[in-house]
């Protein structure tokens, strides 16, 4: 955030005395060395950091299946169309189009969920390893006591709306990095802007962001769970626009990287008539216990085995330990049958290239990729040997464990070398093992799942003449005064850099003029189709797994990418930013207004 924005926030947000003192000190520092500073920053830690302590591999088992959270019968106080500030809700805008959408045949009466951001004081990352003591993390609590990271998984359905209440019970006087305000983004659901988790919509009982009217202890998010384009396609939207593998995470301005690093994220899966979550209907993809989300996060630990981060450094901190579903080097025991593994790179900064190896590291086994980011591909990509994920990218893969004998051990291995937060270098064998699979049982029933030759169709692209007539908006991703920026400007929560008419279609061109970093660019609210990309002025073909719809566009060194985007159904403020979360926190973010 720029210094004038900080001063404006100081004047409007009612910051307490301790935070005011910290803010003044931060402003003094900012005049000497440019960096992103907010009133929610905590003390910086020295860099460079030494390597994390040694870990003990394969000492903790992940659960054999992920059980989704159940909806609640009621919420107290009951949800309201406008913000219930008297009842403790933060001062959000009114829910858009609620009355028109929440009717039978469209989005129905919303199901109710509640997720509470809390501290868990005794999380174990690596079992009883003495180098990694029980320590506090931040996570989400669902219907049972105790915050976890990842938080509870939600299973939703198209045509069935949801109101999800996000409560903030984080400790306001915590120690260490991070800041105890939250603004939760459901990446990349088609939602009204007041429920999108805008960066300056952060809140706690005593703090509020610039784009809220009051602090509060909770915020009710309205997720219509309708396909994009419902104004164009008769109320329920275009089923070709369906999403599948989503995740929710904190998006608080200036501290997204540390807050997510501390554990504030979880998974949200949404199903429909094709991707049904049932192996006997629709596409019959692996489902139930055999539909398994795996989330990967790079973390660094200090000499005492405690999670650490330098949030004031615009380069961030590259984690040297890969945490899978909250654990370092865990074990997943699987049955001899097909599994759908939903891979997610939580970030903040590391890229991955995953392969499935035998114990000797001499054999790499193929699998089938069926989805990229939140979307089923038009057709499966068969016999894949590796998949690369930038921060926030997802890939759903199907692994058939029936081809392995009982008691076979396999490893998911990251072969991508990365030495700083800016970008990876090259793949190298054998790589680093991050997850152990043990094929330890036969399934209790026959495997009825399939991977059909066609998955979800795509809408036809506009003709060449139609594309040539569309407006083109250019975004240059660069560095200035020690901070990251877009078109030479730093993020300002109150100033839109693009104003777009609802219902319009545009071509966005992302340009990375430097050869020293990569930028995984995320556009909130709508999916896009990559039209072309080039490296150092030379066009490169799109791989098969990038020819579907995406919400993260990784723009490589000296890269240029053109993306087709539509803006439909809702209005309000949204974001476009780099999902290398350190780049985002240090100003590589843009406000977009749909009007």
C-alpha cells in the first residue's frame, strides 16, 4: 500500500494506540527504503534464514478419506440481506440479487455453513520429531472444536446456494508474523463482489478495512453456486462454465502471504450433473473416499523448529519444507483402485513439478490429468508423467492404483529446482519426495469409476473478426522502487485501474518485461481462455492442459500472454494480482470495477 493510502487508513479506521505507534514507525521506515507497510504488520525477522531443521519422513498418516463438513440448521444471528452490524457483522455491502436468485429452480434456499478463523496452539507438523515442537497455527474450525489447516472441506452443488459465515476469533495480541484480521476469498467462484474477499474488506472486532463501513466479528458470504452467464443463458447460467476444485483462503491486504502461510485456507468442491460426486452417474469419475484433495505449501522453520516468515521483505521467504495437508512428509494409504487426486499449490512462492515414482526413484508412472485450475478439461490428457503447478494453480489427476500389488510403496516427488522466490530453474531427477503412498488394501466393492474420452465441452471462441473487434487491455508486470507493480502503479484499494461494463468481453494482455521472475496472475470473478503466449517475442504452442478455462495465468520471463475474459452477472470491485503471495502483498495487485 502507498504511504498516502496508509495515512488515509489511519484517518478512517480508528486504529488503537499501539497500532498507531507501529504505523508511525513504519512510515518513517518507508521513507528510507520502499516497501509495503500496513498498520497490521508485525516485527520483521532477519534474512537470509538458515535451513529448516531435519525432519523425520513418513511418521504421520493422512486420513484415508476426506469427509466434507455438514451444513447447519441455523445460524445465530440469522443471516440478513444487509450487514447486521448491530449483531456483530462487519460493514459489508448488501448481498446482490439475493431475492431473485434464491428461489426454486434457480439457486434455492441457501444451505448454511460456519467457519471460524482461530488459533490452534499445539499443531504438529512432523509428528513427535523433537526438532518440530507443538506450535501455534491459524486455521478454520468447522462443526467440531479445534482449528485445522487445511480447514474443513465443503462439498457444494450447482443450483444450491450457500451462505457461509466466516467468524474471526484470531488472537488480537498474538506474537510473530501475520495479522489477526481476515478477508476470505473463494478462489475462483463466480460470486457477487461483497462476498469475494476483497483485500480491503478485512475485519476483526476492532479493525476494519477501507472498503467496509464497520468492524465486526463475522462476515456472511453469499455463494449463489450458479454457472457464470446466467443473464445470458436463462437464469441458471452456462454449464460449460462449471468449476470443480476450488479453495478458500485469507486475502487480507498486505498480509495474505503470512496469513495463508500460518494456515488460513481450505478446500471447496462443487458438483453438477456431469461431475456428480457419484461413480454411478454423470461422468462417473472417482468419487467419495476416492476423491482426495492434496494441498502443498512451502514453509521455512527456524532453528527451534517453529514456522517463520519475513513479511516486510519484498522477496519473501522461500520455504524449504513442503507441507502436504498440514504435515511434512506424510503417508497416504490407498486402496487398489482409481483415485482422483486434486492437487493444489497453496504457495506462497514455490513452484512444483510432480512425478509419481517407485521406491528406487528409477521408474516414473503415468497418470491421467482431467482438470486444470478449477475446471474439467474438454478431454483427459492421457499418460502424463509430470504436472507443473505455479502458486494457486490446481490439477486434478486420476491415478489407478489397481496396477500395483498390495504393499507397494510409491512417492509423489517434486523435481523442480527453485533457489529463490522469483521463479524455478529446471527439473532434476530424482527430486524431493513430499508424499508417500502405500497400497495397503483391496477396495470393499468393485471400482465403478471411469475416465471418459470427453469431459466438459468448451464454448466456441469468437471468430477471428470478432476477436479483432474486442477491446484489448494491457497489463505490464514489473518492479519499481523495490516493490512489485502493475503498469508502473502500486495497489490502491480505493482506486479502480479498470472500469468494465457488466456483460462485456475483453482481451487482456499480460506482459512480463524481465527475465528474472515469473508471475502467476489470478483474475477474480471470471475464468479466462488463453488465446496465445510468447516467450521473448516467439510464439509458443499451448500445451493440452492449458487449452481449457483457467483462473491463473503464469507469465514467464520475457513472456506475453493474451487471454479472453467475460464479465457477467454481478457488479462491484474485484481484483487482479500476482499469486506469488509476496508479490501480491508488496503491491502487485489491481482493483477492477464491474459497473
